[in-house]
C-alpha cells in the first residue's frame, strides 16, 4: 500500500499539502492492520 500512496502523494499539487501529510500518516506503520488502513483510505476518499 505504501508504494501506491507514495505515488499518489507525488502527483498531488502544492495546494493539497494537507492531503499529502494525511496520506503519509495513514501509510505509516502503526496499530492499524493493512485492511484497516485501506478501509480508512476508502472512507476518506
């Protein structure tokens, strides 16, 4: 998932900085399982 989100973050314009930061936080390893991270990403879209 990280590679896909990194690719997406690279495509975002400068005015979408908040989104870039949030995607970085979402893709970071943490307490969420990969399935939960994808669910969060889809719900946020």
